[in-house]
């Protein structure tokens, strides 16, 4: 699934562009990586190191670590990290 799933008719902040696995994503300033990707239909943020199964946002408040992604080699929680212009985000991370 792709496209913008945000609710229409709401005044939003400035646009921010970043990539996820090489795909260009347009978000709004102040959004987290997790919610910007959610709005574009990207649910799988990493794969389990145990069985390879898909992992996505679970708590959306920084507790579960299911949303780990990589930015410039650093592993971060997508639900706690705001989007920035030009950032390159990759799936990844443990646990
Ligand atoms: S979704 Fe739980 S830490 Fe990000």
C-alpha cells in the first residue's frame, strides 16, 4: 500500500522529504518517522532477528523497540524520532 493516508482538510506544517529503503517519502515537519511511514502505507519497519518475521509499530511511545530503523548507521526508534529533510532511513535493528 502506498499514497497518503492522512485525514484531509487539516492544516499541517511544512513539507519534509526523506527516503525509506530508497523510496521518496513526503512528510510534514514534526511528524515521527513511524507516523510518516504509516501515512504512506509502510508498516514493516524491520524484521525479527529471531525468525525474520515482519515487525511494525506496536506501542508508538518508545517502550517496545519494535520500530527500530537505521539512519546513517545509527539504530533509532522510529516512533520517537522526528523526520528531517534529506534523511535516509533503512529497515533494521534488533531485537
Ligand atoms: S513502537 Fe514501541 S518503541 Fe516504537
